[in-house]
């Protein structure tokens, strides 16, 4: 993805270097487009309870397996919760759309031309072995992630030219351009690893040796693929920082691994673990029925959020010739009966997704206005004409299961693409049958996909639904070895550099990237760059909406659904702040309530 790091660029920027080296006064935080909510010297985040009691334990469920404590590379299946062991330069605020505050870094200085940033590290920042976190560690981490780390890092840091030490506790990042306003925040998200530790360990390999970290928790017990236990670091260097006060309250955090979600749900109802985020509407409606729920021992809560919902969908693999015709992809969308699915399977819980940035002001609506047309007009002939003339609307039905009008529309599109029905089979001019595999890793999704496959069969398409174990599924996703699958593209309040990994030509053949569909479009590449380089919030909104339109009209996916809240079930032995932040569930602000736990234990005897 390093398209702009040619030597000529370095030579061009070398002459004005003295002017570019100056930086603004040190700041305690970073905000992408606006003012920081929290002033210098703030005591804690508003959504954290600073006097929350420490102690106790919490158990989570994880699905599948793990075989590595190195989450920074493509190889292996990293353990859940592993990022608890690694501190970052800055810590994000969950009640602001795009702000972060000092963690390992005490302060930050952004150059007036936005082409570089300097982080001033806290002298007291330490790894667990007592060694200080230095600028050398930050520089080593950046270089290791970009050269040997997961391919997504190369895409994410594509516009970061270099990192260099300016002193033991002062590190500078130089950017390819000053237009990418997100870059200071991006490098601020970077975990800081120990150069000394990794000099004697192979960073490019998986490992079950617990690596040296600096974060609030450390792995103290595990059995590969079965469970792992994190214990709070008693002398954690950052425990009293404003960004951490009231967080990381449990003495122990345990993850138990289960084969699939159905088994995990039953284990939860039996009390085998403590808390569960629910993503299946049927489970939420009736799946928790149990003596424990009736007795009030289990609590269920819908916690609203303001997160852009992104896109969950059935994704086409455009690397397969079968799906390279846009008309074919559009046709298959007519055969997913969302109204029937929502009513019959989901108890009417969901809204249909009709944007890659649903539930936010970033979502396109209506026809493009003048500002969007100023972006899109130059791509007339390269992008679908419908971008300019139609308002995207996902195909719908009356919800009764009668999809005959949709079948007719699908067959018209397929006929235009060269597919016809002969003897009940959909075939092309060469007589080849239309058939493909729909790959899943969760049995729970079969009840959604199988009716879709039955609708496809009505026009002669063979869709074989196959469910495999999560480890095998992950490997096949890394290698783009699928025809169709369920895809998810989460979005935050301020889209930026992560869009490269989702949609760009450079990521399409990059093993392990997020561009599962294999989209290759010069117009989309340009639009992603525009989003990344948006000069202000309004420019970001306009550019994101334009990108949204082009993605929607490409019919790269069949959109699914979304819910603008967190569904959480938990055993009633925890306390939590009165207010949940709008942009995260923030479970790290919860705590073990000894009185509740004792009352629950007594009631269950």
C-alpha cells in the first residue's frame, strides 16, 4: 500500500524541512475535528466511576480456539482479551466521536503543517519487568508492525513515512502528506512493545510464551484452546492516570472457549460464565428463558448507543467469475426476503441496512446534492449511472413469504447478464449451471441463509450452505477462499484510514485484508483517499456519503440488518456506572459487587 513513499517525495520535502519541523505547544489530547471534551488536568472520564471497588473476577465466553499470544501478525488465532496486556500511546475517549488522551504519551505536539507529530513519553511508563518505555521501543514497534506485522498495519500506516527518536522519551512520526488529519490519532492508537524482549524472540512467529507487556493485565494461566486467565497487575504503572481511573476493576478476567454460540448460551444460563453480548434476536426474545432469569439472577438490558452500525451483509467474492457481473449481484439481492426474515426469525427486532454507515449522519440519503456531485461527476462512466439518478433502496417484500415479484425482477437482470432457466436450472450460454457455496462459521446463521438458498433454488440456482469450524473459517477468509459469506464492516464516528483495508484495489489481493469481496475500482480508491484527507467534519460527511453511494450501487453485498443498541445479559453480581458512553459498551468500567455476589450465591444454594 506504500504507493507514495517513493524517494522523489522524500527529496521534495527535504528542502522545507526546517519550517516543517516546528510543532505546536504540547497538548494533553488529540481531537480529529473539534475541541477536546476533557481539559488539561482532568481527573477521570465521565463514564467511569473513580471510586469503583477493585477485586473479584469476571468470566467471559469465547468461540473457537486460540493458539497464539502474538496478536500482531497474520499467523495463528490470537487469544481473546490479549490487548489488555499492551498499553498504547494514547487512550480513546468513549464519549467523544474521535478524541484520545495521553497514556504512555504524556503530551503530543502536532506540526502546524500537519506533516508530523511528536509524542512526549511519560518517564514513569514501565514494562512489567520494570524497564522504562522509551522512544526506541516506539520506533521499533512501528517498524516491526509495518514490515512483519499483520498486513492491515501496512495499509493503516501507509501514509506514515517514518518514526524517529528525538530523545529517550520523545518520538517523532513523519507523514507523507499534511492532508490526512487522522494520522496523529492513528499512530497514537499504536501499542508499544518492548524492543529488548522481541530482540530475543521471533516477532513473525506465533507463540504461547506470555510476551512482555506494560498493560493492566497479564496472562497467569491458560490451556490452549480451552481457557485463559488474566490477572490485574498489582503494580501497574498507569493505574492512577486520568484515562484509567475507575477502569480495569476486576482482579481476574477469564475466557472459557466453546465450540459454538448455542453451546455457549446454554453454559451461560447454567452459570458457567458471567456476561454475554447477544447478537441473535431469537435468543434475546426466547433463548434466555430459564429458572435463573425468572428468579432475577440473570439480568437482560438493552443499552442504547450512537455508533454508526456499518455494514453486515452477504458478501460476494468478486474474484469468482460467477459474481463479476454487477447485474448478477443485484439480481441475487432480490431473493433475500428481509421482511419475512425479520418477522419470522427476529421478532421484528431489526431495521434493514441501506448504508455502509447506517445509524449516522454519514449515511447517504436522497439524490446526491451539489457538494456530492462535485466529487462524483468526474467519475461518470466509471461508476454506475444509478449513483446519479436513483436513491438506493434494498429490495423488499410484503413479509408473507410470497416473493414472486422479486423472482421476476431477478430473472430479468440475470437474463440481461446471459443466464436463462432451462429445465428448472439456471445456466449460461455454455450450459454451465449457476451454483456456489455459502460459507459459515456459526450454525446459528443457517436459519437465515437456508431460506435464502431456497429462494435461489426457485429460479434454478444451487446454493450449498456449509458450516465449518472457526479456525478453518478464519484461514479461508485470510486466503479469500470462499464464494459467498457473511461479512461485517464496522464503522466509527469518523471513518478514515481503515477504509483502505476495506475497499481499495491495493487491499484486494493483500492476504488477510478486510477487502473480502475483492473490490478493485479506481473511483473507489480515489473516494477513500478523499475521505481520509477530509479537511473538516462537514467535508468528511460529504465525502463519506459519496463513497457510500458508489459502494451501494456496486452491489458488492446483499445488506442485512442492524440494531442501534447493545444487548447484554449478565448474572446479577456486578456494578456499573450510571451512564454508559455513547460510542462503546465500556465493560472495563464495570466492577465486582461483593454484596450482590454474596446475595446471588445465597439465593442459588
